[in-house]
C-alpha cells in the first residue's frame, strides 16, 4: 500500500527520535541520557516522544514487535509439502527480503556502538534477553500450530533455538570484527546456512582462513 503523507511524517519523526537517542546513548551513556535530551536532539516536544515510546528502553528495541509480526506471519501461511525446517528457512529469507531495503544504512562504527550499548548496559541486557527468549517461544509455538500433531514441543524449541542462535551469533561476530552492514547481512545468511545443514556439516578450513 502507498504510504500517506501523514504516515510518512510519523515514520520519519519516529526514526528521528531513534537516531537521536542512539547517538546520545553512544556519546554519553544510556543511564546518563534523559528523555528531555532525546527530545531536544530530535527537535520534538517531550510529549511527542511519549506518543511514540513509553520509555527509553523502547527506543533501543523499537522494531521488535514489527519484526515478530513479520516472522510469525510467514509461519502462519505454511505452504503445501513444506517441512518445519523449510518453513523456518523461508521465514528468515522473507524477513530479510522485506527488511533489508528499508533498514537505514549504518557504518561499521554505528553498528559496533549499538552492539556495545546492548552488551554493556545491564538494563538493556536483561530486556534484550527477555525479548529474544520470548520471540523464540512464540516462533516455536507458531511452528507447532503449522504442524499440528506432527511436531513435538521439544523439537520445535530446539529447531527454533538452533536457527535464531546461529543467526544472532554470526551477526554479532560480524559486528565485533568491524565489518560492513552488507557483510552483516551476509553473516546472518551464513548462520542460516549452518543451522539448516547442521553442526556436522561444518569442517575446518585447511587454509586456516
């Protein structure tokens, strides 16, 4: 659907708040940054901030629910003859196809700053872990619905954890190595490939690369 002028204005305002907040968090620390400072940096009224976010931590995890909706939406539309692994792989591939074109470009330094923020701020660490576990639980639940009576909860949980864990850790390693945003997406795809092939498919590189 074509985006209306009103919706575009709201989207840009929201993105401006997120950008300003993340810059301030990186410059002066999460705990030291106030909502008033974020609003000032984003050139909005503090009341406007709360029209979009209930708290500072929601800014950091701004897209979490949208991401969940995209992933779960794919699982709800299983194709005939599609197995659980194939469905999970398509979930990730369709998510990437939808998200990659609209995610704002970030330099490696920005990606590293965001990663450090999440890894070194206790409050954000706790919320990030909760959201990740909750997302995996929801994905496993939808996977069970897609294969009623044909998949047990333990297997669904293990498949989900293997997939999400592989993608998450491959992406984190890419960021820690200071690689580009394009390389980050490629690392995530590589994590998906490893999860799909299984641990036994990985062999050491004879050249040590």
